[in-house]
């Protein structure tokens, strides 16, 4: 199993073998096939406080696998089912304080969190979509209210969640504009989902005359001060929405930034129906989640994966191949 200590150095993290997780009431025991890395791992190594996270711990929130056991009270899955899920912290899911656990051979998880993997969806695809899928769904649909004709600006279109937000917005009929660097421009272009891609290495997005009066901004970028820039430059209309997915400093009160109707950091929550919705669109070819790199479940493989995540330059998902 992969155990992470409360350290800031990847070199001090060790792959260790510990007892198989116990099967608690309401839980399923899943043999993990594939796990996916997320920015959560960067937050842990930055020593930022994460709700529900204590040490030592097992990293990883996204996974796919096969059910090997269920408690007597579980009815939604059974032994042999191929499943996927995101096991978020209490800050995202107050009913299940145990977080992570996916960088391991087995995980014991509240069964209600599990989605059954469609046969046409690979284990790699399924492991990739949980965290970014529910985040995209909730920011675009639940909070953003994006529909046909909505003017949607996505900051950070080359991030994993940003690329999915672009595709989902276009699927819903929005007019989608996004930002990308010179390095990532062609990556974003491949989705054929953005009506316009702004290369921010050539011109600042908030100084672009074409970037005005958007109904919704979804910020997936690491850039600081984007709300102030959007307001000062007339990028977002009065009564519009600014949804930040990366910076806690914007707070959690959506009414705190007038004249916008909604503006705050949004902490997405676990939702199996959202997972199922995104998986269905992937199966139908409406959404794509590219994989950048695959790493073996070895000491060297996990170290390389975490180094990749800490670099912050990935284009696509990075996967840990546990049992394949």
C-alpha cells in the first residue's frame, strides 16, 4: 500500500505494506485497478490544511476497480461489479470524513459513493473522471446554470477540469471562450469545443476587447487576482457569476462580491449521479479526458507521478496503474 507521511519531500514518502482495509457497515471493499492523480496531492505536499486529512495517510481520491466484498446492508453494488468513485474529504462530503485511499491495492469506501462502470468505459477512463467530472458538472450546471446561449469564459482551459468544463459548456450550447498558453494552445484546440482560445502569452485575457460581458466565468487557473481583473475590465457582466475552483482566498460566500450574483470559491461535493452523467457522455463520445502519463505502482513509479503533479505542467490526466 502507498502510505504518505506529513512531509514536504517526495523522497521521504514510502511504499509500504499494511493490513487490508476492514469492511465496515455501509462499505464496500474494492480492489483498485487504476488511480488518478489530482491537485489534491499538491495541496498535501504544500502542507495546506485539508478537512478530514490526518497522517499517516494513503493518497489519492480517484479510482476504478472491482468490488471484492460488501457489508450486509449494502444493496447498490455486489461482488464482481466494476466501479469507480471519488473519495473526497469532509470539506466536500460531510457524511464520510475518511478521505483518499486510492493509491493502494484495496480501498474500503462508503458504498453510496460508487458508480458502476459502463462496459464501454475503460478502467483508465473511469478512474480519470470522478473528481474533475463532478467538479465540472456542478460548476457548469448546478452553480453556473449554463445553457444554450450562455456566454462562458473558462480561465485555465488546459487544466484537466478546465478542458472538461469547456467541452461540457459547448455540449450544453454555450458560447465558450477559454485561455491557454502558447505551450498548451494546441492541446486545448484538439477538443474542438471552444469558440475562441486566447493565448495569454501574446495578450492578457482581461485586456482583450473581445472578452467582455460574460454571463459566467469559471476559473480553473492558478492565476491570482482574476476576479478583480474581470470586474475592472468589464469581462463579466453585472449580475454575472464568477466560480473559482482553485483559490480558497475568494471565500465560500457567493454574495460577498457585488455586483455579481454569485462569486466565490466552489468546493464541489461527491455526487454519484454526477459521476454517472459524465461517464455516459464519455461513453457517447461527447466528452474526452486525455491521459498524459501512466505510472507503475512501484516506489519509483509513485515518486515519478508525484513529481509530475508537483510540476504543475501536465496536459491531461496522470494515472497510477495498480492492478493492471
